[in-house]
C-alpha cells in the first residue's frame, strides 16, 4: 500500500485505509462515529458481479455495524491486491482523497483495477468520520467482456 507521509490525511483515515488494504472491516468501522453514514456509488457492472442485482443509486450504510457488514461483504467477494492514495486535501472538517486499488475476485480469479473519489466529513475533534461519500469505478479496460 502506498500512502505518502506528506499526504494531508487524518490519522483515523490513514488507519482505515490501511485496514481496507488488509481486508479488515472491523478496523474500518472503528473510524466511524455511532451515527455515521457511508454512501458508496459503485460501478453497476461491479455491483452485479458482487450479487447486488438491480442496484439503483448509492449503497448506504448507517453506523459502524452496518459499515462493517458492507466491507465484510466486499472482502468476502474479493481480496485487495493494491491500494494507492493518489491525492488528498483537507479543508476544515472535509477530507477528500483519490485512491486507486486492485482486487482479485475470489470466485473467478479475475484481477481488476479501480479508482474511488472519496469525501469524508470528520467530527468536531477530527477523530471520527461522521459522513462518507464515495464514487468507485473499475478502470481495467474491457474487464467485463468475455474472450472470444
């Protein structure tokens, strides 16, 4: 995993990203406040591959338990092979990051690359996330086409 020390990112988010790379949904959930919300807009083709048929709009999870379950579902379907935080910036309590990642689907063995744009709102103390919004897409060309 690559998170440059110079990147502007709160320690709790750094730990959460490290936990994502390690496939650890419990540590990810610990970054979120009790009443937190996470909304993730996932590439519809990837969502279908994860068994989320008919998904319209973002996937929402409320509170650390639901957030943990969401990531556990993901980690049940694939392993994270790579995570790189490309860019971050913080203004007041808002933190934005662009991340690129690689996954290996457990069912098929296919390896895919993706990118997420994330915005997190921190609590007043800057120790917990109270709101997270992510837009994620597979960037591997033609990843969903069969070989002739």
